[in-house]
C-alpha cells in the first residue's frame, strides 16, 4: 500500500495550505517536516484550545449540521452530475453509500435542531467533485477531517445523550475514512491515535477550501427592461 | 417456529455457566484490586449504554434525477467555445453580470474532462441566436445549484404550466407576443428575479429569462424576454406583448412563490 499524504489528496491544495498555516509553518516547511499519512498530518495540529469551552450544544450541533451538509452536497452533486457513474462498481458502491449516510445525518440533525437549525449554505466545489480522481482525493481528505472534527467536539458537548448520539456518528465517519483510504490503496488506519481538533481549527480549514460559498443574490430591486 | 425443549435446556445450562464465569471474574477482580472495593461491589450491575439523543433514519439512495436540472453563476469572465478544448472556436464571451445587475447565470447541460485534465461545462447561453450553447471552463463558474422545477409555455393554448418533480403544480393563462413581435420558441432558463420596482406595466414581480426577441435587438438591455405581471389583466390571455410572457398579478405572485431561479423554460 502506498502512503497517502494530504498533498496527494488535496489537488487544489486548499486544505494543505490551511493545515500548514494552522501548524505555524509555510506549506513547503510543513510538508518537509511531516513524513506521515494524511490523517496523521491532520493530527499534528496543536491540541484544541479551550475556545469551544463556552459553546452551547446547539452551536456545536449547528456546526455539525453545516459540515454534514457540506459532505452530503459533495456526494449528492457528484452522483447527480454523473461523476460517480463513471467510476468502477466498487467505487460507486462506496461513494453512493457515503452519500446516503451523509444525507441521513443531515436529516436527523436538522430534525433535532428544529427551528434552531441554521440555513443551508451555498457550496462551490469547483472541480473537486467533477472528476473521479479529484472526487476521490477530496473525499479522503474530507472524511479524515470529519473524524478529526468529531473527535474534537464530542467531549465539548454538555448533554450525555447528545454525546452518545454524536459518538454514533463519529464511529461511522471513522469507518468512512478507513473505507476511503482503502479505496485509494493507502493505510486505512495510519496512526494509533486520532488527536482531536477544535471547531475553530476545522472552521479555518473549511474557510481555506472555499467550498462554502456566498449565496448568489439572484433577486434585484430594479425596474425591468424586458420587451414587455 | 417454536423452540424445542432440548434447546431451552442447553440455553439454561449455557446461561448458568456464563453466570458462574462472571461471578469468578468479579471475585478475582476484587482480589486483584483491593483498593477499589466500591467498584468491585458494583460490578454486578454494569452500567447500560447511554441512550443516544437521536438515531439517524435508514440511509436512502438518491432516487431519480430525471426532473433535476443544474445551473451556476459565472464568477469569472469566460469564453464559451464550440467544443471542450482551449483551441476550439469561440461562441460568445460570457460576462459575470447580467444587465439587471444580478450575477450572470448559465444552465448546465453536461461536463467533460479534456485530454489535459481540465474540466469543461456545456452550458446554455443567454445570447442570440436563441438556443446557443457552448463549453466554458468549470473554474469560471460558481457552485452548481439544482432545481426540480420546469416551466412550459404553450403559445398555441396561451397557457403556462409549472411542473415540480414532473408533476404540474400551477397553471395560468398568459399573454404572449403579438403580430410582428413573436415570443421565441425553444429551450431556455430563468436567469433572475426582479421585485419591488415601480412599474405597473410589469406587475409586482418579473423574471428574466435567457430568451431574447430576434425582433427587438435594439431594445434597452438587449431585448430579453421576461415573465411578468401586468396592469392590463383584461388582455390576458392574448397575443398582446412585444415578446414577453405576461401573467395576471395573482398568477405571477403564485409563480414567484414556487419557481426558483435556474428553472428550465420551454416555449413551444
């Protein structure tokens, strides 16, 4: 099996740039100093600060919803646009299964949050889900990041029943990450320990990918000049 | 199927054995950990798992995408070409802003990767001649948006029908182009929506479409065909416009509640 690095999965290098910035290094310096697998590289970020300490369960769940929506849209669009149909049967099963799981996660978290659920953001994945290779690389990085995120936020949750539910999501996301790594022929479990990430750190990584986009304003208050 | 008595006996024996093994284990643990008598004493009643606050429902496959269409804004000025190749002939320049000031939008037909690994998107363009399509680089476009609606305008019956997921959800009479000002036929899409303007002739809401009047090329802003309300409901249905699709104000309001930007439009 070949070792997977963030550089190899992150074609646009948006994730890599963000991670190296968090690590307090230049991208090149970070790569030189990090001869390890993708998940392990993500794990080398500083321990989560106490920034999440005053965050409510609703805020944590809303961030989880945002992240699940990101993943669900990523997989769903790839299926709708035919990217997944162009893959091998084994990869189709993998991608369609993960898409169905992420949509189920979105549905339940929205239901739990009810009126407190945040609005659905717009997403711009660029070429990341337009081709088999780009889709696969991004999916691996995204699943690793999800595991890191959930590992970081689950202990911050105040409600035990909610913690139990999020643990159920975390273990499934870890299976997704391992399956994704198996699909690309790399080590499914590259490290003996997954170091948690904070909301702040994951939010920073997401911001650098620019996957979450501004909702286009397609309505204007302007007098029409149509043919009438 | 009812269980056989012999099976039940074996189950009872197995349970008794398991109980004995557990008892021995607890006793051994108590011997090994004399410093934690409280924990050992409570080991007979191991805690149950914490009931999760929620359990996701059954994962569902995506389902049919037959009635789904995609569109995207143009986020970088682009050149549309006749084929997905940098050297292919130019069809049109595609700006980032529509004449109405909203982002320019294109309808997505397909996407393809060229030999160099670049992704190209086949799009429907809001240019003359009507029906023009071209290939633009994926990176020139914003995120894909999906709609499950479709608007059908029947010029012969003077009627518009909005479909959602293949089912009709709104029917309304329309006014269309009169003699000398035909409403163009073909496949188009809804580009944007205008509201809160002061122009009774256009009613309370107007949609910009990608259709353009071949007879009104000198019209301000390029002669785009709109779908809008009216201050002359008595003329609807009828062949009364300069190419636009007019609806009674109650109907255009109902349409505005149901039809998102990006909706494909068929005029026939």
